[in-house]
C-alpha cells in the first residue's frame, strides 16, 4: 500500500478542520460533522432515485464545490468515494488517483482558502507536490481552481495617480462617484483597493454565463452531477455591517443554472422570511418543486458554534428529477423537533419554519380576517430619523409636541412635523422597530407597547402600530399586542431584530371594543391543547407593567 495514499484513510485526532477559526461571519468554515450530515442527506436522495444504489460506489459521479474554503466537503466526499470504490478499483493508489483527478473539483474563494482546501484534499498545498497523495496532476492547483478575479465596476469614478508630499505615487479616485460591481453589487470605494488585497470577486458569480465559465476552468465537456457548498454569506462594503448585502443566493442561482442532478447548500435561513434584496430569491425557492429536503437550525450558534448568524442556518437538497412537496425538518439542541413533514413551500409568501406552527396558522387564516400589516405604519412614521432629538422641555415652544425617541423624550414644535400630522392628536400605540437580544433563543419577539396620548409623535425608533380616537381602543390594542398569540404569529415572520410592519402580516386585525386575552383568542380560533402548549413553549409571558411614558432604560425591550 502506498504510504501517501494510506494517509488519506488514517484517523486524525483532533481533526484540524474542527479546530480552525472562522475568517469572519461572512466566510464561515463548515464543521466536518455538519458536512457529513449534508452528505448523508445526499446519499439518501441518490438511493431513493436510483433503486437503493450507493452514490459512493459510483466511479462516474462528479462533484463541485464552487466556494471552497477549508475543503471539508471535497475531503469528506473523497474519503467516502475511496472507501466505496474499493471493490471496483481494488488498488488503493489507483483508486485515490481516480477520485481526486476525475470526481472531485472545487473553486477557491480566496488565495488563502484555496491553499487550505488543497491541503485538506491532497495533503499538500501543491496538488503535484512531493507530499501530495494524488498522482497525475500537471499543475499545482489540481482540481481546485483559483485565480484572482476582478470586479466589473459600473458607474464609478476613474482612478488617477497622484504624488504625495514625500514623492510617493498614490492611487486616488478622480471624482466622488462610487461604482458598483455589475455582478455582486460590491462598492468600488470599499473593494477596489489594489493588487495587495483580496478582491472578494468570487469567480463563480462574476459571470453572465456560468456554463461558459465552468468550461474555461475544467473543460468544455464537464457536467457536474452534484454541486455542494457553503458560500460566502454577504459582502460588507465598508459600513461596519450596516451596508452588508447577502450574496449566498447568487451562488445558489449559478449552481442551479449549471443543471446538476443535485445541488446541496448550507445558507443563512434569513431568506425564508426576509433579508435585504432576497425577495425574488425567496419567491423562486418557495415555488421550486425540485426542493426535496430542507433541514433548519433556527437556534443561534447551534449549527456553527461561536458564529452569530441571526435567524440561524439551514441546508437544502435540490433534486433535478424530483417534483413534489419538500420534506421540512427542524433541529433543536441536536435533535429533530418531530418527524420531517412534506409541505408545499409556497402556501404563504414566507416559509413558516416550524411544522407545528402550520396547522395553527391555517386555522387563523381560515377566518379570512384583515391583518395588522395594513394598520401598522412604515418606518419613520413622522419623518424623523433615530438620531433626531428635540428640546429637553416644552418651555419656550409655541405649540409643543412630545417626541418619543431613542432612549429619551424630547419636545418639538408642531410645525416641524410634516409627515402624518393628523396622528399627533390621536391616541397611539408605539412599538420599537427593532426588538431582539443576543440570546440563543428569542422568546418575546415584540417590545412592550407604549401608549402615547394625544399631542405626541415619535422618531423612527418606533412604528405607530395603531392610532385611535379614544384611550379605551388604544389600551385594548396594546393588550392585544402583548398576548402570546400575537407574538407567536409575529415570530413566524421575524428572524432578525427588525420588527417592520411585514412581521405583523399573519396577525388578525380584530375589533377593539373589548380586551383580548390569550384564552379567548385560543377559543376564537379553536386551538387544541397541543397547539396551545406549543405556542406557550415558544413565547414568554410579558410580565412588565404598562408603559405609558418612555423612560431612558426601556426604549428597547432587551
């Protein structure tokens, strides 16, 4: 037995890929255990389609990771194939060579990760080096391609060379215009930084013809049976997270454009209910009957320990020959919350992430009632940004209006309010536009309602959840928003801290001539004891006293 080939089969404890730190929250390394769960799902689907056949015993199946980082997917696939092909290709070195040169392929996303991926797969950063377990590669890269790719800037200013006081030549943009990459939308100002820095222009998504790109990289006759990966999640173009835009959906779209037999990706779960720029992607995914399996990990930190991905992560299996409902499974504390349930994902405009919630929502929707998203205001209900503050008192103002703002109450002139001035003299219920904690499990979902009397307004820290001509209706409405029932329905659409009007779109807009409690709401919609228990396991009781006036420490319910 060749000693180098034997190394690929030896157990290594600890596995270095379980110890390596993530580069960032954007480029997250997949733990080997998690990668193997995805491969188990793939193998089950392959067997179901192919009369029980073992995918790892098929020497013709080709695999591509278009966003290789640690190389964990390629390594684990290779290990399974090397074991599964023992009967067909009995000589170990011949088998290793076949698997590594003809079956597993990758595209690195940066110089560093491409070297790491080759080290994981070939046991050498050079595929043709003396320590490589593979034989037959002519170049260093092997089947893991990486070359620097540039963004294609559109609409930006041109760069010119200038000289500083010391005579050094510097690169400077000739005007203030900031271009955007036509492929990924990255900011030219942030990422056009010169040859000494990574461009983060990922080759797989920087093309209008991904099939032609793959032909350039791996040969015109290359068709991949399985495309698998954990793509970069977002591009932060210099705004310290505030301007980060998701890009993982671009990798998924390009993978499906290659028409593989299977695609299996791990992504943030935010696409299921929201996310910046993800509306079209969500619509396409929910309508795609080729989605065979989704496994969802909603609990923070569970799938990727130490990595804070709000809303959790999930992986899906897309099967090109499958047409039907998707098997949806939720994992909590390492265990399924129940059996996988076959569901048509486009029943609603968002994906309801808990199977147990679906029959509850169906009962609510069957009543055919209007919903609160038409009552709740949009952002900046009175036109004021979060950082706007008035005067500390009403003294000296001709017609003072109390302004609820971030962490404080201030006072402004009525004439300063140009947006929705008709609401000023009504009773209002205010809800924070952001609500959430850093806890692994969210249980409140909405802030404490603030009852704002006539003569008041607010900044965009709050939404006007409702406005009324009498105090009784406002109090009944605030009480309704505090119920577990309402906050449960909100939770089905809310996966981040943002509590925009959209998260209220499943909540019925009920008459406010009476107070509402969880008990009469459960009875109104005919919920079973099991359904009630599920709601109350997900949502904590609001124990707080009424909030009629803002105090500095309770602007956001932490």
